[in-house]
């Protein structure tokens, strides 16, 4: 990828990764749940953290 050709600093790489994971997690349908006992916002926040 681009990082293999030219090194990207840590902070921009983390921001890009968070944006990508966030788009996938928050773009998923509400019916797609891993832990139905949690509220959707808490579950999605934990998925975002786990994706980083």
C-alpha cells in the first residue's frame, strides 16, 4: 500500500484507520448486533475501539 512506498507518521495513520473502521461500524445495519443486551451506541463504540 501507500505506507510501504512512503512511511506515514503514526497520528495520521491512526486517524485514517479510525475513520475507516468508523465508516464500516456505523454503516452496518442496526439489526446486525453482536451483543443485543447493550445499547446500540455503546456496542458500536466498543466495536470502534476494538477495530483500532
